C-alpha cells in the first residue's frame, strides 16, 4: 500500500478502508451522510443534484448534517465526503459543477472519462483530493500526468461502466510504473474482500452495488429487490445502451422488453461504439429503466441500513485479519 500523507489522512478518517462509489440516481444526500457517519467515505455524482442550482444546496446540507452528527457523537469517526465529476465534453455541466464544488471546498473528487487536469489545478490549492477512474494502463498514465492523488482501478466485474481486466492483473500492471495510492473497484461486498484488496497492495476498496439495497439509498424498491434476487449470471456486460460497455442486470433488460441475447452480442466499435439505439427519447433510460450492478450481487442477501452493512463488514474484516495473522 502507498503511504502518502494524503492516503494516511484519509485512512485515519475511516473505520474501514472503503470509499462508497458515486451511483447515478442512487447516491443522494441520505446515502452519503449515512456512509460518512458509519465511518466510510461517501460520494455522489454531481449530476444527481439537478438542476445545477441544487448542487450547492446538497453540499451545504451534507456538511451541516455531518457537523451536527459529529457534535452529538464527538468520539466517533465521521468520514469526509466526495463528489464525482464526469470530465468529458458530453457533460456540459462539469466545469460549472467544478466551480461550485471548489467554492464550497469539497474535500474529495472522483473524476472519470477524461484526464482531470483542470480539476487538479482548481482544487489542489485548497487541499482538495482528486482520485481518477481508470480501466487500463493508458488511462492511468494520463491521470498520473495530470497530477491526481490516486487511481481508482475499475476492474472486470465492477458495476456500471466497468473495465475488462482481471483485478490482480490490473493492479500488478499499474504498480509496475506507479507507486502512488490505489483504490480497487470490482465485485467487492464483504469485509474479507476489503482485506483482500489491501493484501494486493491497494489502499482502499471501492464499493457501489453493495449500497444499492440499503434503506438510505435512492434506488427504487424494485431495483433493490432485483439486486437481492440476482446472482453473477444475471449480469450482462454490453455497450448496447450507451456505446460504452457497462454491466447491467438482465432482469431489468427483460422487463424493458429487450432480448438480453441481443444486448449481450452487441459489439464495441464503430461510430456508435456498439450502441444500438441512440434516440434518447425512444430507448429505455439507462440507470432509470435499465439498472446497473456488479458481479458481486450474489453475496447480497437483504436490505439493511448502511450502518448495519458497515458494522458487519468491519466484524468480518477484523475476524479474517485475525485468522490470517494468528
């Protein structure tokens, strides 16, 4: 694991080294606050606060609720929160969202889809931390050149727009040229999984799917139940809906009246990147109607509060560590 001051500070502000990944239409104020007060880093996509005028309100409410909790529980760890920025020309909001977040001195940023040079330049002066999503070495090198504080390795089996590389292979390849902080994403939902990520040399585990079926989540009840009922064979990886390959729940594809085999057979490449229907008004809404999830769904058995999830994970993490170390 890396021992940079940035990572040491973040680790000291968590009960277990987990970052809750930003989930589109799922991570709201309640989920972020629940994650941070349970002792992990909570994050949300800036696009979840809509219209843009809501974003500063979200940030201030999260800050206020975390401060109030800390005042009432001075001996507990309350973790920092972060905002995800889609740094890409297809997102016309990102520069405005960045300015709002910087003005409110958001402590942590998760960037994706494009090298985050402007984000680093804007937030480093006040001490903001920038972590960047990567799926391969090429993207990692660009992020490193941009000056990020750490890399989030989105490996095979992760929810949403996941990569295709085995996590062990991806970690080892990135570590061959990068000795900075690494956060691992992909199929983790248990305390022992977090310890496994650390054993591979990572600083944090990055979990998203595990928090969809929680009481503080903004996910629809049907979405949460689908996660509970699913196993790894219910996950389809395809560029069918957006042109960018992602992992989706097969039952949600069936419910939308689409043949899952057609989705499975869509290929990446070409001007549409594999997307079959680019008419946003006619196609099912990705994330709203077609639901994303990672291959780790099979170990998620019930809907709980975030606190219950984290407490159980810490108990398993500590028991596993004790068993291994003797």
